[in-house]
C-alpha cells in the first residue's frame, strides 16, 4: 500500500485544511471539532504513551526523563 497525494498541497501546506476547519468551527461557535473531539485526541495520546511505556521508550510520569 502506498499513499498517493493527488492534491497540489505539499508537506506543511496540508495544514491549510486544519486551519480552515478551526476557523469554521470558531465561526460556528464550536469549542470542539465534531470530527476529532479533544477527548478522542487525549485517548489517542494516552494509548501512544502506554505503548511507548510497554516498549520502554517512555519513563514513568514524574521522572526526570519524562519532563
């Protein structure tokens, strides 16, 4: 499987979609994205941290290396 970018956007230019979505959500008075709510982002990061902890690439919270 290979990702094919069929848009004219390159590298960081893709952030234009996110910026436009944030602008629209703000204009609509929303405090959270209905497509990717903050809760989902936090759960995803917690899962990534747990995987990193299990494979030994994340020190325990509060240790000097985790700061």
